[in-house]
């Protein structure tokens, strides 16, 4: 019984250790963009920060879009220069500011030339609706079907 229990514990410790790969630039940028989107959702729904969020432009972060750097910079400007001092000091707004600054720094400095942008659809960051992007082989199939 003890040997079986020790074997199970040893097995799960190896499984846990194998999941501990260090984050890459891409995984960190992707994870941080999801954190920012989740935090924005909380800010827009929480009753104490809902009025502060009215001034924020709509943004849908996609680290595969080349327009993300300019949109992040513009959004960060709005967060930093919020007209209401009380809103600038709210803990969730301060956390949002830090996360956006970190994401912007990761994309523009740390991961510079490591990230691959698949699209340059700036409207998709504003609306959340992306246009379909067909690769050459898919485009060729679409042309042959006609």
C-alpha cells in the first residue's frame, strides 16, 4: 500500500514538473492580453468602476494584429489621462494601467521581432469582428470552385 501511494505521488510530481515550462514572449503577451480583457470586463460591470469605464474606448486585444501596438498606446493614454482623479486612483483602474503598460512594453520592446502578426485589420480591434483571412492554398481553391 505504501509503495503504491509513493508511486502515485511520484508520478504526479513528475507530471506537475513537466508542465512548468518558462513562458515565452508569445505566451506572456497572449496571457497578459487575456488578463487585460478580463479585467476590462470586470471594470465595465462592477458598480464602483462602471462610471469610470464610460470614457474608455472599446478594444478587443489580439496580439496577432499589427495594429495592437497603436491601439494599446492610445488606450493607455486614455487610462493615464482620465478626467476624473477619483477614477484614476481606483485599484482596478490602477491595475489595468499596470497591465496595459506591461503588455505594451512586452510587445514593443521585449518581444520586438519575436511576435508574428497575421493581420493588420485595425477595425477588428475596435469592433471585435475580424475579416476572414485566406491563405494562398485556400484562395486558390475558392477561385477554382467558381
